[in-house]
């Protein structure tokens, strides 16, 4: 199973990746959509994103279940699976938002308030989860178990929330695509 040297300074990697990922996402908000003559239905990507978020949520629950059972090997496997589906989500998300304009929520009343509350908390925590998840991963891989546990107590519930609310946001906005 993958492990890194305890003396490896992973903090610059965590900071660099966190800044790069979040910066790319912010930049996509300000660039015009790419006009392309492709036969691919770009509206399939939000559904794919929701599916990938669903898998991430399930993998995280499985990882949590395994570590509570003291099964470190399977815990790591499910965490790697969650990182894989999250990375695939990010590629799909970036592709979609580079080729399409934002979709506005069309609901009204209390549902609109609920939607925007979920969306805003999702966006804020999604930005925060990038460095948290990376730092937690690197601490685990370096076998810095005490430090890993301390931050994982925050990372796991936040990452679960972000992956679940990603699916909820999709379900709420999908009628307006």
C-alpha cells in the first residue's frame, strides 16, 4: 500500500494544489463559455458530476466504516477510491463550466431559500475541503496517525457534506437545464 516518508515536506504540495484547483475554478467563473461544434451533449456532464459525487459519498462512508473496524487497508482503498471519483468529478466539472454558462435556479419560495443555502454552504466548504482532504491524505500516507486522526475528524464530515450536497444541488437544479 502506498506510503510516503515521514520526513517528506508535503505542505507545499497541499498549498500549491489547493491554490491551483480553487484558482482554476474561480477563473472559469469569469471566462466566456467556449463555443464548439461538437455533437456531444454537454448536459450529460452535470448528471455525471452527480453520479461521481454519489460514488464519493459512498466511498467515504465505506472508508469511515472500515476505519471504525480498524481495517486500515480497506480504509485506504476506499479513501483512494473517493479521491479518484473526486478527481474525475473535478475534470468533468471544469469541462462543463468551460463549455457552458451557469444555469439559474427557477424555483421559488422556501425551496429557493433552501437551494441557495445548500449551494452557498456547498461552494464554501468545497473550496475548504481541497486543502483539508489533501492534508489529511498526506498525514495518513506519512503514518502521522495522531495528526491524521485530528484533522480527519473535521475532514470526513465536511467532505461527506460536500459530496452529498453536490448531488442535492444537481437534483434541485436539473429541471432548469
